[in-house]
C-alpha cells in the first residue's frame, strides 16, 4: 500500500520551495508520483501526466516559459516497463550521454535565441 506521512511530505515541499531547491514542490511531487507509479501504475501514470502539465500552466501564468511539459513524453515508455533488466549497454555511454545532450541543448538554445 501507498503510505506516507502528509505532514512530513508537506514539510519537505515547503522546504523545497522556501530554500529554492531545483524544481521545488514539483520535484518532490514528481518523486512521489514515480513511487506511486511503481505501486499503482494507472494512477501513477495519471499523476505523472498531470504534474508537468500543471507546472507548465502555473509557470506560464507567472510569465515564465517552462518546457517541463515535454516530460509527459516519457510516460508511455515508463508504462511499458515490465520490471526486468533490459539489454546491457556499455556503462561509459551513460557517462557521456548526459553532458553531451546538455551541450546539444545549449547549442540549440544559442542558435534559436
């Protein structure tokens, strides 16, 4: 069963917002949504679809453009996960992929804006 302490979660969300942690309350709620996804896939999928949408709307209303709505594209891939380990790729690929994709995104940003 999905169990958590509401006061503790609320405290963590408040801390994340007031201390200006990356992603703030949205990040904490996404972690909870991911946990929920592992326990109750259908409900977790709905939460993981709604959170990015709501975050995008809320930030847009405050005049900030936030591309987190693109996170919903990951949910169909997550939903296909069957709990088994997939093919093993070289470990170095993962160490290089993250900084490489950030570099590509920064270059695209510089070219477009």
